[in-house]
């Protein structure tokens, strides 16, 4: 091809932080705590970890492997590994899925920008404010949320324009480090509130009476979403990784960081919600749904000492986490446009911005002026959230596993895992991963998925 040589990540640390940055995002800070809250706390956490190890880690290893061996965007990588086959269209659908996720992700990213701005003016210091009403009037207004959605998308595009090393890798290094430091500060604040220990107990002492089939589905969906697997993000980043890296170790680290971060984010939020509820003598509502972070937490911040500072730190963390993820989603689409439509990086970013911006505007409007407009009974935002998280990602993960397990030869799979024998990984471990990918992951995903569709 006439393309310039592809960029690569500059260092192992940079690569790990960029990939962890993709994984760590709104999924951890915004979605994980309330999903945990809705599904019975610690019991959900246990099932989540089980899903992670048995299904998601093998899928991630395969997506990583396909990206590195294929060496290109999802469409081209499949084509390189299985020339002329229909598999590349799976790659194409992965690119579409990324664009769909980015389109609703940037709406919530926009909310985080707005709440960060508000926290600077100490908007969350009045315990009497009706934060639920404030939130719904903000997301329902016809103009403001669109502006923030586009600001967020613009910030994402500004990073991507600088390319893999100077844009993605450099920003991930800075942002993830800052993110980690500030979230730890918020955790300290949360845990030192009187009554916080009840929230910790809720997170770590399992109550199995709350576990149903839905819990398992919720845990799988959450794990796919949180690890950024199933739609070509890991694949695209992996195509920038050198052949020297250890795929298995990298995937394990990324999953580990992501899970630890989700737990830390939970510890920043849930004990604080418990403590303030306890102080007011009401039931803590940690299953408050998507409003947990934008409604419950501002109320919590307004009632705790140093709450104003905690609010600034928290919403900064939320925005940074969202950006390191949205850049990975945008990069999937941008890499596809650069390599398949032969445009420059700048043009590719502008095209992606326009496409996702338009869809994003519709997603955002579905909380206000377009509230009554339904696709298959769902608002535009919920529709994109539903078809991506519950359908495209699990099916994408299933197909990735089937491709890696059945289409790539076993020898090639093992060869790639061990970097042609240069890495001394025990053979039983490689074979375990291979068989998890070949049998366990596809069967488990299909069973859970069918259960979800049929119920
Ligand atoms: N994992 C990110 C989060 O937790 C979101 C994300 C980025 C994502 N890339 C993805 C989700 C690819 C699914 C697929 O917020």
C-alpha cells in the first residue's frame, strides 16, 4: 500500500497506559457503581470477576492478537489474516460499532465537562438544591447539552489529530496518572466520612439472594463494555504494538488495572452515598441508575466537609477517564478512514467528528425535544446504548473468539502468543487460553446472549 509506515507506541508503559486508558472510562466511574448497586453489591462483583477471567480475558487476548498479527485497522486486519474472506466485514461492523458507541459516549462525556465547569463555581455546595431537577432540566434543554457534547468530541479529536505517539500515548500517560492520583484523594475523603464503613461492607460482603439470571447478563455486558472489547478498540491499538510485547501479560495487566480502577471508583462513590444517607436517616440509594453520579453525588458533595474540592476532583477524574476512552473509539474510525479511504489524519478526524457529532446531537436531543421519538420503543440514546452494549459487543466478542479459535491455525495462535517461542510462557497456559477462546467463550457468550434476547 502507498501508506507511510504505520506509527507504533513508543514504550511499553505508554502502550499499557493507552490501552488501560481505553478501558478505564465512564464504564468504571459512571456505569460500574450503579450497576453494582442495582445487582446486589459484592455478589455482582464476584460474578463480574468470574466473567472477566473465563470469557473476557480470552476474548481480549484474541482481539489483541488479531490486531497485532493483522497489523491494521479492523477491516484490513481480518483481510490480512484471512485474505478475501467475508470476515473483513466483521471488521467493518466493528468500526461501525465504535462510531455508534462514540456517538452516545460523547453525550455523557459532555455532561462530565458541564459538571466540571459547574464544580469550579462551587455549584454543588447547597444542600437544599434539587439536584435531580437540575440534572433533568440540563439534559433536557435543547441547546446546552449539544454544545457540551460537541466540546467533548472536539477535545477528543484534538488529541487524535496528533497521532499515536504524540497524541494518544502522550495524553494517556499524563491523564491516567493525574486520574489515579485524584481518584485516590476522593476515596480518602469518602472513606473518612462517618458511616462510610457500611458502604464498604455492601461492596465486599456478598448477598447471593439478589443474584438472578439478569445479574449474570449485566455482569457480562459490563465487563465487555468496561474492557473495551468486542468492537475493534483493542484490535486497533494492538496494531500499533511491537512484535516484542507479551500479549498475554499486557492483556492481564489491562484487565487488572481496569478492575482495580472500577473498585476504586466504587469506593469513591458508594461509601460516601452511604455516609450521607446515614447522616440524613434515609436509605442509601446506590442503585439509582445513570443519575447516581450526576444527581446523588452532587447532593452528597453538598453535605460533606471539603465537598466542593471533592466535587472538582471527582468531575475532573470523570472527564479525564471519559476522554482517554473516547480517543480509543475515535481512533478505530480514524484508522479505518486513513487506511481504507486514503485520507489524511486531519480529514479523517474531521469526518469522524461530523458523523459522530450529528448522531451524538440526536442522542442528546432524545433527553429533551426528541423525547417522544422512539426507535424500537427506545429513545435514540437508549437505542444506541442497547444495540452496542447488549448486542454488538457480545456478538463482536463471539465472532472474534470464533475467528481466533477456528479460523487461525492453532500453531499460529500459539506462535503469536509466545512471539515465535521467544517468550517462555508455559505451554499449558497457552493451551488453556486457546481452548477458552475456542470453546468456552463462544458457548458461554451464546448461552448468555440467547437468554437475554429470549427473555
Ligand atoms: N471501556 C470504556 C469505559 O469503560 C468505554 C469504551 C472505550 C468502550 N472503547 C470501547 C466500550 C469499546 C466498548 C467497546 O468507559
